C-alpha cells in the first residue's frame, strides 16, 4: 500500500517508518503524500491510540526535504511546496488528537528536524544529530522550523542554530529542551513504546485536550505565513540555484548575495 513508508500497528501504537535509507530518508513528494495518508489513518482508526515516527536504517531519521526537487521551482512553487507539506503533514501531526512521538534514530536535519519538532515530543538515540542547514543552500526552513524551533529553544538559540546551520548532538539537543530523553539506539523504539503504553492508560479525551491546550500556547498564524512567503522568495535568488547545484555536484557553493 505504501512505497516509501513501512507502517505497522503493535499494541495500539502505529509505527510509521520513513523508508528511503539510500537517500537518508529525505522527504520527497511521495513521502509527504504517504505520511499524510498514514497520519490520516491514525486519526480515523479507532483501534489506534498513538503513533511513532522514525526513519529506516541506523544513520538517519530524515536528512531534510529532498534537495533534488528544488532546482526547478520558482518563488510561488517554493511557497506552495512549504504550504502543502505544512498542511498535509506537519500541522496534521502537531494537531493530531492522538499522541505522535518522534523516535529520532540519526540525522534530523532541515525538514527532518522540523518533522521531529512537529511531533508532540521527541526521544532520540545517542547518535542523533539535529540541525537546520537550509542556509547552506540559500534557503530558510519552510516546514515550520523558524516557529517551532524558536518555541522549543528560545529566540537566541534558534537564531544561532538556523543562521550557522550547525548540527548539535543528542545530548546538546536534550540540554536545549528539544529532546526529552536520550537512549542507546537499540533501546529507542522500546523506550518510546513504553512511554506510549503509559499514555494509553490515561483518558483519551483528556489526552486530546492536553494536546489542544499545549498547542494553543502562544500560537499565531502570521509567523508561519511570513516564513512561507520568505521561503518562497528564496527561489527567486541566484544563491539558491548555486547552493542546490553545489550540493548536487558535491562542491562548495560560491554565494553572491543575489
Ligand atoms: N535530499 C536529497 N538527497 C539527500 C539529502 C537530501 N536532503 N540528504 C542526503 N541525500 C542523499 C545524498 O545525495 C546521497 O545520495 P547519493 O548516494 O545518490 O549521492 C545519499 O543521500 C547519502 O548522503 P551522503 O551525503 O553521501 O551521506 P554523508 O554521510 O556523506 O552525509 C549528511 C550525510 C546528512 C551530512 C549529508 O547527506 C547532507 O548534508 N544532507 C543534506 C542535509 C540538508 O541540507 N538538509 C536540508 C535540506 S532543505
């Protein structure tokens, strides 16, 4: 039924594994469409009480949006890409009436970091790495990163992480408040399953109201709209074409500020 996901349900928890390990589980259009469908099932299926999102393999959770889809986009298509992903997947995860937890098993970069941040909380393995490296490509985060990372770590740390594009390890991410717990990779899925089993014992409608109430904290739409517009404007710059071309050609970019 799915081409880029593995989906199974165990003890009322739906485990959604993004399965493109040769591309470090990058989010292409197919992954976005299938994630939307799988999360829709989590919403609809009364036998499912929670979900886990993780990545296939031992190296990467998700290494970002699929960069190979970027070169052909103009500004309005760039904005549409961000809006589509936000509406179909990221907002749907954040606003899910059932808990959705990120089990971050490796690189969580760009859209991967944003995907983890859209989940209700994050548990990571010791080898996990978090970062928003979009500026290396002449881009900014477009799946909510400027908003959700700022909420998670505060303005100064979000500014530094997004402007430098630096990666932080799992322990630093825990210290920043991004990650709730760091465990050995072989214990990651079981740890998340156990936390969800505890939540399954609580009143489901109360859990839904907890999610709604926490999400309502300091939540404004204009920040997301502004980001999507600015994300789209990046596609009108020469530096985006240069950054993406340099990545794909495996060379250092030569940015001109145009
Ligand atoms: N989009 C598309 N393809 C990606 C990708 C992405 N975001 N991230 C990795 N890949 C692909 C690589 O192109 C490579 O494909 P290939 O084998 O066909 O050449 C494969 O995944 C393995 O990646 P590689 O770069 O060889 O692994 P590495 O261990 O040397 O480096 C990273 C790992 C994560 C540091 C590096 O892949 C990277 O910087 N990825 C991009 C991260 C990023 O900028 N994300 C934000 C996008 S907006």
